[in-house]
C-alpha cells in the first residue's frame, strides 16, 4: 500500500494535479484558495480526481440562522505540467 495521503493537506494558496490523457497528452487542474476563506484542510482522492478544500475539517464552523457564508475559489485548467509560476502570479493578482 502506498504511503501517499489523500486527506488533511495543510492550508495553501493553491493545490493542483496533473494527469495523462490519451496519446500521452498531459493536462491538469488547480484550485486557488482565497485568504478570506475560513481555514481549511484539503482532500484529493485519486480515484475521483477531486481537489476539495474542507472548511469544517480543522474545526467546527457554526452559522447562525439566516447568516450567509461566501467562499471564494478560482479553478484553473491547463495543458501540460503544472504552471507553478503562472498559478502563483494568478493567486497574487487575484488576492490583492
């Protein structure tokens, strides 16, 4: 069994993953997490290929009746390997 954990990743500006498509084409997706969101732990299940920031993993979150909760995420889909510099630039520009 692999030692790779797919849950409880610490908070980060973004997480991403890449995958191989037909004809050896590489693509990927990244989720950018706005610093105004509540603290979260992240989850990525290999079989589902889903990046999931979970705001109720680190601690309980209670909302009062009729209180709203607005979360901000940005999803970036890309061809090729993860463009780390570009994602960092997108994150910096988005969160100014």
